[in-house]
C-alpha cells in the first residue's frame, strides 16, 4: 500500500466495510480461519520481517521491555493464529434485535445491531495487535484500518499481507484489513482527521497519544485511559479475604490498568490489617498517609506519600496506603483521585456494598473480589479490544458488542405524519 | 452566576451531578413539577427579560424567523411548563439492569444504567431549550450545564433562575441547572474543553457550531447533524402510497431535518409517477437529473440539478429528483450523498425492502412510511434532546435513555485472579 494517500486507503477501507456489513457469519468465520492458517503458513516471512524491526530497535537502544513486546517467535505467531480461531468461535453480534415495538399508528420500529463500518486503531510496538484487532473487526463486520508504530512496521506489513490474502481467498475484500505504512507524526494527525472514512478510532497507547487525539482528532473515538484503581477495606471486612484480594489486586500483574494502586483502610480495622501488610504486599514499596504510616511495621519501609502519589498509576510493585475515617471518606477519596476504571470494596455490610456500588462513579465497581477481574476475558467476552474509561458508547471492557452500533428499522404500510 | 469562571461553574455542576445520580425518581419528578410551577409563576419576569432580548434582536436587524423563535408569550411559557410535566410522567431510565450473568468462578456481573453526570448543551436563540434540556437532564439524573446564545441571554437567565429555585425548593441542588452567562466565542471554546467537568456535550446548532466542536472540543460529544434524507420509489411501489408519502415527507414541515430532500424513482415507474408530480409536490421547486427532467411536466417548472443539489439539505419547498435504473443505483446514490439520517423506500417487494434496510447505512431506514416519523416523539420516547447522526453512543432520536451510560457491578465472595 506504499504510495497510497491516507484518504485513498480510507476510501478502500470504507468500500470494504460495506461488503463486510452484509457478510454472513459463516463467511466471516471462514475468513478468520483462513487468516489463522495464513499467519502460521507465513511464519518464516513474518519472523524475517520481525527480525528487521528488532534489530533496528536494538540499534536505537530501546529497552528490553520494548524489545520483548516487539519480538515474535513461532510460538507467538501460533498464539496470534489461536486468537483468530478463538474469535471465530464467538457469537456474531451483528443482526441482534435490541428492541422492538409497535406505535399506535401501526408503525413497527426495531433497533438492530449493525457494524460501525471502519474501525481505526492507532497502536504501539506490539505486532500482535495487527492480528488481534483485525480479527475482532472482521468478526463484528467492520473493516480494520490499522496504524501501528514505525518500530514494528516490517512485522505489521508482513502480518497484514497474510491477513489480506486470506480474506481475499475466501471471497471477502483484501481491504477488510488496511494498514497505514506511513508512520510519521504528521500522518498520525492526518489519520485522526479522516472524517467520512473512519467511524471510530480506538487508540491503544499512552498519555501522549491520548493528548494528541484530544487535540487533533475530528473522527469519533473511544478512549482506553488510565486505571488508578482503589481497594477499600471496610470496617466490616473479612480481613483474611481483604488480604487475599489486596495481594491479588496489587501483585498478580502490577503492570496492567486493572491492578490496584491505592489501598484505603477503615480506621476501625487499620491497626489489625496494616500490622500484617508486609505479608499481604511482599516486596511492594509503600507510600502512606500519616495515619497509615503510624500503623505500618517499620520493616515494610513505608515512606510518607506526596500529593502526586494519590493520582499516580504506578503500574509497578508500589502502592499508596491511606487510613480513612469511614465509607464517606473512602468514596470522597476515590471521587477525587480515581480515573473511573475499576474500584473495589471488601465488606460484609450490605449497606456499605450498596452505597459503594451506587456512589462510586467508575466503569466497574467490585464487591469482595479483585479489581484484576475487570477485563474482557474475565467478563466472558472472549476477547477485548480495550477497556474504555469514557462514558459514551462503551464503558469498561470492550468486546465485539462494543464494535457495533444500532440502526432503526421502521416498517409501515403507508403512514404519513399528521 | 456572573463572575464565576467556567471551571467553577463546571465544578458546581459536577458536584450537583453526584447528588442527582442517587436521587429517587420521586424526588426528580417532584423537582420537575416544581420547575413547571415556578416557570408559570415567573411568567411576568420571564416575559420582561425576553422583551429585552427581542428588542435587542430587532435593533440588530435579526430576521423575522429568528425573532419568532426567540419571542416568548404566556402560552409559550405554559408550553415549556407542560413539557416539564410531560417529562415527569416518563419512565426513569436510571437503575435499569441491562444485562447480568454469572461467571464460572461465581462472580456475578451486572450492567446497570446510570446517569452520564454533567450534560452540556450549546444552543442557539431558543429560550425554550433552557427548560426542555434541563428537564430531560434532571429526569435522567444528570446536571444540565447550559450555554445558550447571547441573543437569548436575558430570557435564559430568568428561566434558569426559576428552575434553580424550584430544584432547591424540593431539596435538590440549585446547581442541577447551571447556565453559562458569558456568551463570547472564546468562552464557547473554553466550554468545549472542560474535560473533567463535562461528561457529554450535545450541540444544538448549525454547521459552524459543529465545525468548531470538531476543531476545538476535548470533551466527548454527540453530533446532531444534517438530514439529507432520500425517498426511493421502487418499481414495485404502490404509486398512490408513494405519492402520499412523498407529499408528507417533503411538504408537511420542510424546515426540519427528517424532511425528504431527494426523490429517487425507479425507471420502470418514473413516467407514470413523475407525470403527476405537480399534484404530489405542489409548490415545490424541483431540480432534476436529465432522466427525470424529460418526464416531469413542463408546468412543474423543473430545472436541471447541479452536482451540489444532491448533497444539499434544502430545508425548504425544494426537492431534487432523479430517475434510477434499479435498487442498486438508488442505494449507491444514497451511499454517496446521504448524511446517515433517515432514508425511506416505498415498495411491495420483500427482497427490495430487505436489501434497502440492510444495505443503506443510516440512523433510520424506513419502509413504506414517511421519513418525518424519525423523531423522539413519533418513536414514543416522550421527548427528545436531538437526533444523532453519528454512530457512537447514540444513533437516531435521543431520548432519556441516550442521556445515560452503564456501570458494571461485579459481586464476589473473595475471588482472586489466578
């Protein structure tokens, strides 16, 4: 696709989206299976392309983490193929009748789930996103318009070529998957402004990408934002359960958005709970308010929290701890510092559980379980394209359903408006 | 609220929204009834304020249409109050459980409808929007953050003062309704960028307002865009029905977005249908393609359409007419020129109806009825805040439901992720 202007690419994706919108589930699933087979078959070519990206990343002195995300091997290619086969097995959201009623004048109105059209994704150095995103778009009847980063461009080109060929082999448009090969910043800004070709843009990247979208985008977008998640241990909590949940929410995978970042403990149980905190959060660096600091054993090496700590998504083995006087103070803290992602309470009080779930304003409120469950797989969606922290369109984990919109179908027998 | 910065106003609306989110239906309905009573009681003050706006509009030489929209009288104030009472009678969307399931690990997940928070509206010289929008926001548990135009500012201040007092009189925050009194363009841009305070912005205005939002807004928004609506008369159409629907769709109220702008006629019935077009569209200025021009009687005074006519929303007694070879050509025309609002077919063919509803990409597709039915009242929503022509969040008429979002509530008994 070298040399094509972005608008030309957009036009092609749009044209493909019209075909995909009417494609049968069987055809889309056949395409997904063909894509999976094509990836496996093209393993050597994909790995050769990936080696160029990895070498270039090493030359530019990228960190080991970045290079690990970028690097593919036969197992990872097989795992991308497995992801596509899994998506083929999910229910097709398109065509679901969401609502239907008859008006007094006899008009029959129904609201039917339809694809969005062209779903654009801007993403970073993870070549697996090329395949994962294309698969979810394909199953939900959308064309995938992909703009990965320059650091993974050779890998992305090789993967997209396989997927495009596979779509064509089963009679769907090659342009069901369109990859932007121009990876400059200016092209990214132009991409965000392709109104008329892009129906939704889903950015998968850090704060600077989000800021750029807020500033420049004219196409509709869904933001997959930060997760500054809290765990509140209520005065009535089962403290053993609270300990298990705190361990899991902070340490099971600290680098992800649904890991907990701040622990709030009710004053009535703070002494007992915090006395054992080194066992609950082994190896976790603690920053604490004065109330918590006085109760945390010296061996934990906790230091005083600074204001910024309460709003920071550490994404690491680090946690802020605060003792609160009551549920009100816990909710007020979350209201002030939370990012609207996932917020959990451990409690035995029905009233506290009800108030927490009602008054905390977040994509997900969790009672007596780990914040780590807030993702598409754990919710049972089979796969996810991201976790929305905005309130419009999609909120929380986004699966196939969130890649659709609705259309009203109105059927009459000659009605006119009086 | 003079002198307050926009951010201060936003903070106040946000604080009020937290109270409203937990308010009972009974309290919200009591507030709506109190608002209605307060408007009627304040009729004299509202009309006095309105007189200042009207006088100023006359001095600035505004058109009669603009002044008519701006001018209030006792009947119009009563009608605003009636609108609020009607909204009080609608079902409360908040708290509806949209979905719920249990995961294999015992986690119980439900998706619950909740208010958006702060709903911002930017609107033009129609003071009734102040009351209408506030009522819909209140019922759906949202704070209304209103930014009307300078031309209606005195009226808006008087109306908002009544509504704020009424909310307070029943124990809800006065800041349930916050009016921005600074009406400069710079303030409008600042308003569109109040991320953190505004959960959704719904513009009610023309193309220049929409363009400004696309360029400047960083808050989420729902666009209520143009309606370039088509009526397609299929070869199998009942031509009498087609005539009735064409008359209604074009002439019943030509100035609104769901009026039809282009008539597409299948070649097989074009001669018969267009022979009687002066009776079908009396007083309508016709612009036509060569095929239609050859068939439209000279008395109709039709002229050749220019390219721009096909994409113009005339909003007037003017219609573009084209003869098409078949359904494919009709759908292709709509795909090229339509604005994704409302598209209608008149047909007796099941296949044509199915293809049209499936392949035409619009908020509403209508079979054998007038496009004029595509609005919130006619759909049975009781009231509408606008008609969305975007695909994200809301598509088509927006009622109370579209002023809400969802929250996941996850209940466990100590689950941790493995």
